[in-house]
C-alpha cells in the first residue's frame, strides 16, 4: 500500500516520435472505462485515474502537470502543451484528482527552473540535477496539502445540476 500515488504525464504524448503524436482528445461523459478513447491523451489519462482509484483506494492521488518547455520547438507539440493540459485540468476536476499545475505557474517556469535558459535544464525538456533539487521541495510542499481522496470521491458531483426546493434556508443553496 502507498500513502501517495503521484502521477505525471503528457510530454511523451505531445512528443511522439517528433512528427506523430497523440491527439489531446476530449474528456468522456462517464466513469466507465469502456467509454475512454485510449488512443488519445484524454482517454489515456482517464484510464490512468480509473486504475489508480481501483488499485490504490487508500492512497492520496495527485497529478502533476509538467512545467513549460518553450525551447522544445520541433519536438511534436511539446513547446505548446496547452491543449493537453487544459483537458487534463478538466479530467482532474471530474475525477476529484488534486493537481499541481506547473505549466501555468510563472514562478516555477521563470524563477525556479528558468525554463528558457539551461541553468537548471539539462536540455529543452529535462531539468538537470540542480533543477530537480529546486523542484523537489516545491512538489513535496504541494503533497503536504493533499487531502484524503475519500473526501473527494464520496460522489462525483462534477458537472451535475441540482434542484433545491424548500424555504429561505434552501434559497442560498
């Protein structure tokens, strides 16, 4: 058993072989594994969350959205991961998976890793040892904020509508 299951991904989907890469896809309308288009990033991510909850029900599950890699032009779509990570955020919210969004975090990209320079980057995608040493405490701090998934997955209220009928107490609901 694990206390945490921290997942991260997307870059290899956008990278592919440099010319062919995974379609970002769209979030499914269900939690049924048969409805996930696993040929896409979105479907693969939903399948990943499905199995994470199934095999690690007691763990705190989190997802890390990778930092920006703007110097990776020509390597699939790794220089612009917005289509992948916007769908990832929606999927995390649907599944109740807490996420750390490094991609949109200007502090991480501009100061902590300086992704446009090679000071903390081994190449245009991977941090060097100093970069990982700077990033690790940032991720650890986020992990300390994760709440038990049981509190998040009691029910899947994402994108649901509710009708409240009653008196003035119901009015504010």
